[in-house]
C-alpha cells in the first residue's frame, strides 16, 4: 500500500501513522521534516515551497515504489510533501513506513528522503527575519535515482 | 513558432509571468532550447549558469539535453533544488 501526495493542507503525522499501522507490521517509523529558524547564518521566519506538482507527484510515487520493490519485506508507505508557505515548525515532509521488521523500515525511510532531496522538483524560498526573500542554492535535479548510479 | 516554457524557483524572479517564450522551429533538441533561454538574459551575471544547471521536463518526466521535441507540448524549466542535509 502506498500513499504519495503533494499537499497544500497541513500534514498530519497522526493520519500518516494510522495509514501504515497494520496488524502485520511490528515496526512503525516516521520521519518528519519541519521548517527551522536558521539557515547558513540567516534567521529564517518561514519557507515558501515552490513545486511542479504533477511532475513531483509522479516522481514521489516512483521513489516510493523503488523503496517498496527494494525491500525484502512488504512495506506500507505514506509520503507527503507540502507546497506553499510554512512558518517555523511547520511540517514540510512526512515519511511513514509500516514494516514487519525495523531494518527494512529504517532503510526505506532513509532511501525515500535522500531521493526526495535530489530528485523532487521542489524549491525553497526563504523568508528571513530581516525582510529578505531568497531562493536557496542547490544542486541540479537528478534524472536517475542516485542510489542506482552507485 | 513560439514555444512556451513554465518557470519555477529562481526563474520566477526573471519571468514574473511564470513562463519563458522562445522563438524556434520544430523539431528542436532540449539542449538547443536551453541555449536559446540562456541568450535571453545574457547581460545578467550567472543567468547562463543557472540555465546550464537546470533541466527541462514535461508533465511526467525530466528530459535529457539530447531529447528531441517534435510537436508543441507543455514544458517546464527546473532550476537546481535546495536539498539539504
């Protein structure tokens, strides 16, 4: 079972863990990414997440499928990434994994977040305390999964 | 003909309308489209490098520089992503 979405409503960790919690799963693991109040020495008050939603949705689903296919155990995966303006503490991404065993849950969670960071077309625009609004520098989008290139 | 390319991220600062228009003939390679975009703002420092480090995509996938566009379709230019640690 997979749930992958680019969302504009607040992300709910409770909803995510309810989705992946099944009788056959001994491990429930959630990674939550949230907006922090600093970046490279700047004081941040919020981040606006810009996104190509249809493409991002396709790539997110592809990443989750890869994690599921690479797992020796059957996984239940819930992934959402936020699009829009988020103040400090707002949840930008959640990855919840339900698995019979913890090792495959940890592996899948790490795989998904690392692939999101390199392949998902989402851009961070920082809103600073001093009034500046700046796009974060970054790296070119990867066309192929990074882990498959190693 | 005029090809319209949707913009995201840092490109939004240069194209307030949300898209880039380039005049070209079809078929055309993605790499050539990027060259034409880079020429539009040649006077802006680092703009050519921004284009060079960006990728072009349609609604479903990212297209390599050698990919050939032979009909009008929806294209997007995607600048580097911030990632994080």
